[in-house]
């Protein structure tokens, strides 16, 4: 990716982040803003570039596999283009410009990219395109259109660095998800995730492990996408909540969740390494979550008392949507708020408890942003 200091470009004045996406290796994140978008290095936190040449607000931004290319969809209030179009911005060219686009008949809710595929998510459809790189332009061929349940949040996940492509989208019925393997395997499976609507999901880079949360926001379930089997269930809390985001660590040992309750939770996962494409036989023993002292009466008392609870927690201001991701540093969590707040925290994988705050900056505050260049 071509990088220039933000001090070399026109300052972007923004009051809100519309969308956040992370690079496939979790080293960078990109924020869609009122005017253009910004690219940040995570550790150490650094503003790499501000791009306002796109001339308008960006409602969805997705990095095309660290190529210096970005998929952009217009957002409120002054959209760069119709919310029915995906525009491809190539920032690696000597003269950065748009090099391709995809038009949809309905509003686009999300875009996901891998090296060879681009996935466009609309209210009730998911379209999969192959990418042909002509260097100065890109061509797209639609190879699949999938019908889904109502999907106002654009929920969809894809594998990012393994073949074949694994695509997880909403099913046709409430609480269902559809996992499809492209390529030689060419298989699909409907997974019964929850009784209520799916609110958030996360996928490992190889596409083998899926985490889902429902609109109730109390339980998070982890599945094997190959056979649809339930691998683990953890409890965020006793009362309902809106789960803003989920994330699974690259080694599939940890799961993180953020919610409108102003909390981020980290859970331990017990995933058999043989289920992962990047199987590492030297993987340490799986972490353990906290449980009720009454869990010994499992099967006698209600299921609540045998639930697995989070290992570590962090408190955030309520009323702001926060996106969570595992950082490149060991046992670190990165949290980005739509108000521009950035947190980097460290959790103790053994003792658990309240996470340690390592860094807190508002990336939209000009005074704080100047320190990151």
C-alpha cells in the first residue's frame, strides 16, 4: 500500500465515523468519514493517510486485500456516489483514481473483499463477483446471487486469506445463517444459530469457525461451518443488549464482543486445532471462561447457572457504537468508536478481570490527530 503522511494532504474535517473496516492481517483499519476516508496503522497507532479526493461522504469502506485499493459506497450526508454503487478507488497509482464500479438495483449495505472475490450485500440479497485485474481498471463478473432474510445491517463475512472462499450470510429464515464453500468443495449449509434475528457475526480468516449473536444479545454461539455443529456457547449477560460487533482471534482461542451496554467482553474458546486450516500442533491448552459456583448442578438448575462467562471485560461510554478487533500485539484488543474514540487494551489470559488500558485517543480530534502523523 502506498503511504503518505496525513500532513502531506488536505485535512479532513469529520465529526463522525460512518464505517470501520480492518485489514485482513489486523495491522490497519480504515474509517469512512463525512468527507473521504482515513487509513490508520494500529500498533503503534499512526495516521497513514487521509483521502479526501473522493469528494463526498463514505458510508461503507472495505480494503481490497492490502492492495492499496478500496471499495467505497456513498453515505449520508453528501454521498460520493449513489448508495446503489460500489466504486473502486486505487490509491496505489501515481494519479489515484476510481478504476471500476458495480451497480446494484437496491441500496448497498456492506461490501466484503478478498484477493479474487468481491461480495456486495444488499437488504435481501448477497451478490458474489470474481475480479479480473486489467491493471488500469477492474472488471467484475457476477457468479452468484443469494437471497437472504431482511439484512438492514449488511451482515456478511468471508474468509480472507485461504482457498476456497467461504461466505457466510443470513439465511432465508430468522436466526439462520448460510455457510457456502466455493471452488472444489462447492458446498453449502444452513446453520440454525438462534431463535431470534442474527445481530452480529464473526469468522476466522480460514472461514472454518463462525460466531453469531442474536438480537437478544445474551448468548453468543460458535459453530463449525463445515458441518454446522455447535462448538461452544458463551453468555454476555443476563439482560438483553445490542451486540455491536464480534471478533475471533487469529488463533481461534479468543472471542470478543462489544455491545450497547458499554462493555467489551473477551471469552476463551475451546477449538480443536485440527478444525483450523492453519493447524498449529504447538498451540497451548485452551483458555477457560468463568462459570457460576452453581454450575455443578448443571441439568438441575436452569441453563443460566451453567453458562460460561467472559474472562476479561472493559467499560466504555454508553450510547456510542464501538467496533472491536484483536490487535497485532499479544493479548490486545482494539476498539474503535463511531465518535472517533480509539482504545487499545490488554487482557490477562489467566487472571482475567478488567482489561488494562494501554492507549486512548480520539482520531477525529485535530489536536490529538496531529500527534499520530
